[in-house]
C-alpha cells in the first residue's frame, strides 16, 4: 500500500513540473511578439427580474365548488378581472351569490363578481351568499273540487302550476290568484309567475250543465222543481213555439236559482217567438230567473216582448238576426251593455224600454229608423251611437246622461221630442246634413230660421240668432241661461220654451214677437220682471207659473190685447186678471170691480197674500187660481159667481173661512172636467151645503180637486 502511494505522489509532482515549464515558455514567446490593441468592452446589460406570480384561491364557503376552477393566477402589479361565479361553477341551493370577501365569516362583500383585481400576495377569497326569499301559495279549499299548486313554496319569478279536479255535477271555471295587497295575478293555462310575496288561490267551479233534447222538455218542469242550485240547460233538437211556452210556464214563477239557457244547438229555428219568456196573460210577467240565453245562429227575428221582464244580464245577438220587434227586451233590468249587430235592419219601438241599468248601446249600421222610446227610461245610459244609415229619429228615443250625440248627414227627420228624456253634454250635426244644423249644442233647421231644441249645455247669456223666426216647444227648457235676448225676427215662442231656467234673471222680448204659448217661462224662479211688447197678440195660460220671485209684469201701452196695472197682468179689456206676480209683498188685494173672470193660476204661489177681496161681478174662477197661496186665511165669494174650477184652493193650508154670499143651489163634482148644461149638472153632480164658511173651507182644503157650479132654478 505504501509503495503505491509513493508512485502516485511522484506522478503528480512530475505533472506539475511539466505544466509549469510549458506555461513559462508560452509567456516568453508572447512577450517577444508585438501586442495587438483590443477594443474596449461594453458593460453587460442587467436582465429584469423574473415576474412574481400570486395565486388567488376561491373558496365556495358552504357552496358547491369545482376544484378545476378554484384558483386564478395573478401577476404582481397587473390588474385583471376575477373569474365570475359562473366560470368557477360555484352555487348554493336557496341562495344568491353576493360577492367575494377576504374572510369566511364576513357579512359584506369586498369584491363584486367579475370585478378588476390587483394581487399583491397569495390570497383566498370567500364566496358570500344571501338567502333567496321564499313565498308560499295558499290554496283556498273548495267544496266543489280539489286544487293543488306546484311548487307550493317558491322564489320570485318561479312558474307555478295549478291543477283543478271538479267533483261530480261540477265543472272547473277559472282561477283567481291575488297577492297580499289583493292585486290580481295573471293566470294563463293554469300557470302564473310567483311575485315577491305570498299569494292566495281561489278556484271557481260551475255547476255542470244539464243536457236535454227537445223531446225531453216534457220533463223540464219536474227537473226545475228538483234543482238545489243554479243551472245551465243545453237544449238540442228542432224547437217549436210550443217548446218555448213549456219553458216559460215552468220558469215564470220560479225564483229559487238562476237559470241559463243554451239554445245554440237547436236546429231549424228561424225566430224567437213573441212573448217567448213573458206571459201577457199574467200581467206581463217575465222569467226573472233567466240570466243568460245563447241564441242559435239560424234566427232572423226576435219577437215582441220575447225576453220582456227576464233577468238577463247579457245578450249576444247573432249576426243572422235582421229584425228585432217591439219591446223585445222590455224591462230587462240586468242588462248593462248591448251590441246590435250590423245584420239588423229593423228595430221596433221600445226594444230596450226601461232597461234601467243599461249603460252602453251600439246600434246597427244597417237601420234607417231609430223608433220611438227605443232606449227610454234607461236612466243610466251613457253612450249610444246614431249610425250613418239613419234617416229618421222618433220620439223619446233615449234617456240617461249621454256624453255625446252626433247627427249624421243622412238624418232628415227628427221628432221634436226625440231627446227630451235625456241629458246630453255635447250635441252636434254634420255640416253635410241638408235638413238640420247646430250651434252651441242647439239644434236648428238648416237655415237657422227655427230654433228646435238645445240638447247640450247652454249657460250664461244667450242671444237667439237674428235669423230665427220660430222658437219651438221646450227649446231651451231647463238650461243654465241667466240672461235671454229674443230678437225682432222671432214671431212665435212655443210651449214651455224657457220653462225651468231657474237661473234666468233677465229677459228682453223684442218687438215682433206675436205669440207666446203657455208655460213659456214656467218655474223661472229667479225671474223678477218682464216686459211684453206691443206686437204680442196671443199668450197662453200659466206663462209665469211658479216664477216665485216675479215682482212685476209690464206691457207696452200700445199692445192691443194685454195691459198691466200696478205690475199685474190683465187682458186689454180688463175683463180677466191673468197673472198676479208671486212676490208682490202686499198682504191684501182687492180685485178691481171691472174684472169678470180670474184666470187659471192667476194668483198661484202668492205667499204674502193673507186676504183676498173678490168683488161682485166676477162669474168664473178657473183651475188653481189661488194654488199654494199658503198665507191666505179668508175668502169672500160674490153672489155673481157661477163656477169654481178644480184645485182652485189647492195648497192653501192656512185657509179657515170661505164665505159664499149666495149659498143657494151649489153643486159639486169630483171628476167632471166639463159640463154641457145646467140640467146635466143637476142630474149628475151633488147638491152641496156651502152655508158654513168654516166647514166649507175645511172641505175645500181637504178635497181640492172638487168642482163647484151654481145652477139657477
């Protein structure tokens, strides 16, 4: 071993020697050679540091997690979007993702889903979850069937499916779903979307229909009597008029339950017969238990009083119908809306008469006549049309408070009482109409020479157009006019033309007016004075009846037929006292001795009068002459008096003494409005004792409608 070690050492020393000699030789050669100049070396570039990466770990924090997407690499100093919750695949049943937090038990998020993020170190972000609110579906139990909701508890936006099962004798009809504030939720095909609150489901079931053939109608009466609920009868087969009688006779006195009739399957029927569901022999009583009727599309006619006084709440008139006869739906109080199809060409009078709850009527575009009282006594009527096909409008066609009436160009005849029973807000006539025109809601003839009627609102001061020659009956009655100017072009003023204009205070009647019909200014309760022109030749009765504030009537001195004395109206010859203004404040009045007759209602409503002196010479006191003279206590009747008309002292509640200066041969009658001879009076009337002023006054007050007549022997 020692010998080997020496050999190795010797070899190493020899090697070192040789290497040293070689090196020295090399250096010697280099030093003798000329040296080359080397270029200066540039300093080496420093390499940037390797980028630092951080790992962000996403923790589902009680939610489900997908390990493959649970981390995300971030480079220091570089912002990038956090992976979204959907990319990570995290979820939690019954919860919504609310953001990321740096602590597992955080209650508020530090970062939103997908927000930009800059990592400075490795970190863990914890999912923050908010519980989804759950709401319940409460199904109200029904005795007519079973109902389920699936799911019964759900979050907002969940589709809920409802299922109904009807018991025997019942049919499912519809669902009603409401939220906690009673708002209706839309249900489509048994499904609805859950709102953000609890809901309640109500289910409506109908009674299953009863199917009968025409041949089985002989059992109809017994079936009806056994009913314990409302029923729908579906009738099939060929039906005759006598079959309607069978149904009518069974239902006319039946009030227990509502009845619905489905006649759509009836064959061969061309008309609903007259009086189909109303019995004229039983005081026009109808089948009030009938609430609906489905008519077959084969009928062309609906007969007179067919559905009169029935309990119909709706009716669908088939497009096959061409004629609807008189009073077909008379007193169908349940009807609210009716559409008359364009197939209908003829309507009878009073088709919808007294349908008191009817609000809307749409008339056929094929009719040419709107007959009288078509929709009369329908006081809730708000809307009705007049089709372009109409040429004639009858009397009292509509009633109610109608928003608008437009007369088309086709109309060439309007009855003067056409719209008398209705209130109209806006009235107009087509400018193309060749017979009529309108202005300010007032109907005129085409040339405006006749003022026919104001139908819409007319208020304030009204000046009759200077083209007008005739003012028709009731032309502006009941309107809100306060001042009235009647021009010189006017020749006649009709019956009640301005009656009931309670705000009217001022009237100017120009020279030219020749006639004024009775009641022209009836119940113009604010009217205080009026001047009648010299041109006035005829004047009707009760001109100023119930004008409770009238103080004075003045007549032009040159008028040939009328005069006024102290504001009191007489005929020109002063034989008849025509009108004593109601608010003259005198408490006693002596009728002038030249007067022979007291006209009807001459002193009506004169509340200040307490004593009336009627002179000898007066022979006749007409009807209601002293009506409602509530202060009148005593009256003396002259010996010359021959007649006292009915109701002369009606409403004279304070009257305590009526003295007949001649008490002989007075007769009374309750109902005679005329008499032809004294002999007839003696035969048909009753001899009266009028000797006691107090008892006769009591009799007259209590029996104001009696007539008195004196018969000379």
